[in-house]
């Protein structure tokens, strides 16, 4: 929980720094830069945008929050990666509601411009899926059919 809050604060700080600086700084040569970019699309600049996207993202956050709350009640480890997804999505949704776009600031040449919230969302989903697969594998291995 504290780690997710730290990353949200770091993301908000990165976004505010990008707005204030409004320029570009090389972090690793010209391959990786810190630069302010207005992203009207979804994560990693995939071409989906508009009011429909904002509504869809809001609904997805609510659904994932409900799932996470249920998992927390059950003390299921799957709640942790969902917390990262919710935190990252909420930070980007805040931008979309306040500015009309998401603030991206990490520019990886030859790939895309993204932010820490995008990393939180992606990492949370990947860890969630890996944990689900691991649980299914363990359940299948311990089923009576395999003994």
C-alpha cells in the first residue's frame, strides 16, 4: 500500500516537473529522455481517445476496485497488483479530467512516451496475470485427479 502511494506521488511529481520545465532533458543519450508530452490517447499512446475513453476508464477503475476490495477481504495476494493498476489508472484519469489529456514525460526513442502510472498499470496487470496462472497451476497440481 505504501509502495503504491510512493509511486503515485513520484508520478504526480514527474508530471508536475514536466509541466513546469516544459522541455526535454537527455537521461540516457538521445535514447531515453524526460520531456513533456500531451497524450490524448490511452497508455503508451495507443490510438483511443475522447469522452468514451474517459467513461470506459472510469468504469474499469470501479470494477477493478470492487475486485480488489473483495480480494482484500479474502486476504488474497491478488489484491496487491490490482492496487498498482488502480493507483496508476487513477493518476492518469485525474490528468484526463483536469487537463483533457494525460501528461507523459518518459520518452523512450523508437518506442513511445509514457509515464510512471503507465508502468504501474502494466506491471500490476502482468504480476496479476502471473499470480493467477501460478494459482491455477498449483490448483491443478493438487487436484485429486493428479494424485
